[in-house]
């Protein structure tokens, strides 16, 4: 059986079928509803991995059972037995990291097929193909066999059940909408009556029913249906119908003609000459297909003449500097001009009004007054200057009078505030207005608004090729795409670089790329003649008010790829609401982007420009912003370390806590790590900024990343810190940099030189009187001795560190040090002392509420119990340690625990289980990129394969482990050589933690 033969039903009772057999299995996990819920949860993730913690939370309401993790493993094992056999390749249910994923094709799951059909139907309806939409929606509904996920327990099944119910109702509404579009009014009215009765508060259903009744010639019943839903809403919710229902009710009362099915539009022709005031369209216009379609459809709406209040169609187009607003507006106006037989008027409200500007003209510093624009418009409409009123209000009235019975398109380019726009709006219902600007005018009713972003990848490449040459672009396509990336695919920048290349036949695209690759020169390169990207940005910047301009400058100081509101607040020295309001205003002006709520980022070119305004090391504004940012991050890290049990300090007493839990603190650090490390590097390179705070931040990050995969990133920042400390003679910063670099060499990559660096950190700690840091540094020196198998020296270092922790009252430190001492006693053969130290360390770790220390202590206790032959107790300790690792995202410790579990299962003779567990550990170690852990796991995995009689697989794992140990210079290489020579099975070496 292969995965392609499985079929899963979720839209009704959960069943599994195999193609061609005609038989249906019982819901997987016979007699266990939770097992069925687990299968459904994995199916609905579409092949994505679900973590153990997520599965536990999804299967049990409230407090899960104590053995929830073990139960999930049992369910997974049973599901594999039900879904797979020895011929199943690839596997259907796979272990990924600390979780599981179900790898089946989308068409094998009825709920996934249902959602795909519904989306295809939406696309068809958007194209106007209502017949195809109806067919797809009928196929989708036919998949349903009853209540979705019926009988499955848990929050996950409950949430998906409700979501699927709502999706089905949405699909029913969409299908009935298609029925009405196709003229099946009477039949739809019957079905809608039943649905509306079942869902008395769903306004969309009632609107469809009213429309179906009206189109069936039952106007009175349509009005009665409105009265019914109005009473229901008042009685049940104490509210009134929404604007859609109210508007439909009014149109039914008036018997509005637009309620009838739309007739095909007939093309309009222009038979009379008229003014044509548009700038020329660019000959190489490409892309913007969807935007053009929306603009054309709205501006040429055949029903615009019958709009309520006889108002003209108004469309606004907004975007940042250089994004191509004017180019798109002019292109659109040329394409729809035939729909306006009485002419096209154009004014650039940001430049002189003497005549139409060229596309993408740069807005000037002083907006044009409405009176000046009106004079130009009236002149083109046949009113001589001598007959024009001086008063703006009178000129506006005359302008609207002239356009009252005409069909004219008015293009208002580079518009600013609403007050300047209102006098320029025509009053005639046959007219239309297209407005461009950096932001949508506030409090301005429009028929359609489009926010214009940079070009898509294909569009940008097409534009570049059309200007620079198709052959040149095709010959160096990769270089061309990189050029476009450096230009942010900003249309103005793309035009400039392509034009420069076209003007220089001897240049290659690669040469152009080289010139643009230097960020310090890039803006200077983006210039041709009088046109420059930097000039465009500068004029846009000059339009900002003082608060916005300051925010634009200071937010550019952040090295975060995405700027949070917290970071913005620190940089600006403002509260969160004020910082968010300022950042949102810059988004509205196209100066920032917002990829998610309360998250902001610069485009690359905009950031380069913004930094030209702030990149002055002596600036007081810059120095103060950095000081606030450092203080913000330091406070966050201190609070995080307290929550994680990694600090003996008291939690902050004032202000609202940043983090609701230790997990939230860890996630915050992970999300902001790139920003934090960039901050360390930047501070280290700036003589005007304090190093002591950067040293504290570096050490705090080292504590949080102690069991994580991102140490390589931290090392780059630590090296910059150490270099700056040595240059400045700053002892504390030197201590921090030496400690972090030394720990990385000793623990993470097993390279020589780590002991000398940490030894220097020990000297500086003694000199500075920093006992907590001294205990940590001594512990790392013990780790180095342990790896060299100098257990006696390691024990002396650990005991000295423990004495410091006891003296300073550091419970977390005591717990970790006792666990290390337990490991060393075990290595020295003193099991009784090892067990006593291990349990004492575990007790202190729990008292300190330090999850990293708890996981490590449990890991050590399990090893000691294993050495005593108490394998069941060892597995229990490992299982509890895994739960802590999954709950608190400790992937390295997870891999270590899984390796020890595999060792224990080998000792129990459970060879296949040992191989599976070691394989899971290896997968985690690969994900986090820890080579030495992969090597240790491969040793155990090889032993499992050897026990199963698969000698060649075993030797392949051992050779891979030997290569890693040899490359890293780890003493365990000798053990693996002996293993390969004799076939013996030595135990895996434990891991000592500081």
C-alpha cells in the first residue's frame, strides 16, 4: 500500500479507505476517540508538522493527563500500523523534530478538496463565469456526509468542526449567488427560505432571499422578509440590520433598476472632438495587469450615470515615492478615454499648473492652490480668463455647472489634503475622477481605492528587459534579477538602471550589479540626467511633518528586518500608542511598509536614504535613540532571564510585565535575535556608545541561547564586542566577549583555544569581583576538562563554582552545578554520590523554576538510574525531561535526551524502538546544526542497527560519527575507532553542562 491509495473522510464520520477495495476501516485507534482526533488534526495541517505540545493542547480540554505525551506516541504507533506496511515508501506518518506530520496528497482528504473547490469557484465568479462557479460549488457540497469530525473530542476538533460548518454555509451562499446571477430566482427563493429560517441572524442569507423574491416578481414578500430579519435582530441582539440590508431594502422600495440582472455592456464611442489634456503614456509600460483592470472597470462602470445622488465615480491611487502612481494613472486614462466623449482634464497638484507633466514627475515642495487649477480647467472648458470669477467658491460652481451634462474624466495627480481636492471634483453623474497621492485622502468617500506597491518579480524583469534589451537580459538573467532585488523592484529605480544600461552598450549586467552592490553608493548610482531616486525620496521626506520626519529618521536606526511597536517606542522615546500612530502614518504615506499588524519595515532603498539622514556618529539625536533602544532590550532580557529561572534577580516591580510566561519571553528573544545581535555589533563599532550595557546584553543572550541552535550568530557579535573592548581597555566587555567566544569553542564546535579565552574571563571576573559570572566561567572550564576526560580537574572547578552559587544564593546555578557534579561522580565510578547530587540538583532546579536546569537534572538522573540498572526509572526521567524540552523549546537537550533513551532501549533489548528513537534524535540535531550531537547519536544508531543484524548500516553510521569526532578533535573518536575495529558496543558519552 502507498500513500496515494489512502482516502480520508472528515466531512462526516472519520473514515479511512483504500482505493480499489471498497472497504472502509473503522476510525483509527479502535475504542479511542482521541486517536481519531489526532489523525484529524494531522490531516487538517496539510502536511505541516504539529509539535507535541500543540497536539496535547488540541486533544485534551483543560489539564491534560500526566502521560499525555506517552499516549500521543502510542496513538502515532497505532496509526502507523493502520496506515502503513513494510512496502510503504515514503512513510505516511513521519516524525519531524519534536513532532509529527502526515504526508498524504491533498486530494486524499475530502475537507481539503472541499476548500480547493470553493476557492476555484470564487475565482470563477470573479471572472464572471457563474456557471462554472455553480458547478464547482455543487461538487464541493456533494462531498459532505454529515456533521464534520463527528464524535471526535478535544479543542482542535471542536475548532475545525465550527470552521468547516461556516465554510459550508459560505459556500452555500456563494452557490445561491451564482444561481441568482444565472437567472434561477424562483428555485433559489425556495431554498433560501429554508436556510434563512435555520440561520435567522445571518444577514447575507436574508439579502439573497430578498433579492431572489424581488426578481421573482414577489416584491411584497421581499419587503416582508426584511421586516422579519429586522425584528429578529432587534429581539435577539438589540441591533438593526447592517448597511447592506438597509440599502437593499431602500432599493426594493424604489424598484431600482440596478436590482435586475445586469445586461451585457455595450461599448461606447466618441463621436465628437474634445480636449485631451493627458501627458503622453510611456511606450514601455508593462505589468500592473490587475490594477489596470480594476481601474478600467470602475471608471467605465456603465451604471455610473444612475448612481444615488448623481455623484461622479471617484477612484484614488496611493503609494510611496517612485512606485509608479502617475505612470499607472496616465496609462489608465489613455485606455478609458473613449468612454468620456467630452474630454479628459489633467492637473499635477504638486507642480506648476501651466500644463500636464510627464509621468512620474517629482512633486514639488509647494502644492498648487485649487484656484489656479480651476482657472486652467475653466480655460480648457471654453471660459476665457476675463470671464472667470476670482473667488474659489464661485469658480468651483462655474466649473461644476460646465461639467453637469458632460462625460469628462478628471485626473488629479500628486494630490495632497482633502480641502484642496474638494473644489476640483465635478458634480456631473457622467464624470469620473482619478486621484493619485502618497496617501488616500482622509474622510474622502471613494468608489475604489488602490494602494500601489512595488512591481512583482516577473513585471520588474519585463520592464527591465523592454528598456535594456531582451537579449542582454536573457543572457544574464540571474544578474538582472539581483539588480532588480537591490532596486526593491521600485519602478522608478528599475527604469533608471535599465536606461543606464541601454545607454552603455559596453556594460554587462554584471558590471551594473557590481556598482549597485555597494550600499553606500547605491543611491548615487540610481540617477540618470535630472531624474534620481534619492531626489524623489528627499522631496517626499520634505512633505512630512516634524514628528513624522523624526520618526522616519530614528526608525531607520533599527537593524531589525521587521520593527515592532516596542522597538519603535524605544527609538522614538514615545509610548506604544504614539509610536504606532506615527509608524502607521508613515505606512499611509508609502515611507514604511507594514507586513503585519503593529509590525513595520523599510524597503531597502528607502532605508538607505533614511540612513543618510542619521548616519552621523556624533549626533545627539542618534546617540539618545540608541541609548533608549539598548535600555529597552536590556530590560526585556532581564525580565526574560527571571522568568526562565536563569537569573536570581527580582522581577521588575514597576510597569506592566512584557511577557506572560517564560515561553513568551523565549519567543520574543527568538523573534528579535537578529536585531539584538546587530545592535551589539553596531554598538561595538561606535566609540561614542557605552560598551558595558552591550556586554550585559551579550551575556544575557548567551544564557538564553545556551540550549539553542543560533550560537554561530551570537559569536559574530561577541567577536566584535571583544575587539572593541580590547581597543577601549574595557575589562567588563572583554570578560563578556572572552567568555562567549570561549564557551562557543569549547561546547559548540570543540575547537582549541576556548580554555584560554574562558581562563582570561575567569581572571577578569576575579579582578572585577563579579562572582555570578565567575561561577559560570569556572563551570565552562570544568566542561573543557570533562571533554578532555580530566574528571578530577572538572570536579574541582564545579565545586568551586557551587561554593560561589551557595554564597550568592543562586539556586539555578546550584542546580546546574550539582547536576554537573553528579555526572562527574558517575564518570569516576561513585554512583551513590552521583545519585545524591543529581536528586539534590533536580530539587533545587524545581525550586528555582528554571526549565533548562530541570531538563538537564532529569537527564542526569536518568543516566545515573540507567547505570544502576533501573531502566524503567531512567525512561521515566527521560520522558519527563522531554516534556520540559518540548514545552520550553530546548532542541539540543531534546536530542541528547532522545539519544539516552535509545541507549536505554538498547539495554532492554528493544532494538527497533532504539533505532527509531535515535533516528528522531538525529533529525533534531540536524535541524539545529549541532555536529557533535549528530556524531554521538550516530554511534547509538549504529549500535541499534548492529543489534538488528544490519551491519553495513551500522558501520556507515559509525564512520560518519568518526569523521565528525576527528574533525572536531573530540576524544570520543578513539572509542569509535575501537568500535569499527572490534565491533564492540561502548556506551555513548554523556554531556556536561555549565
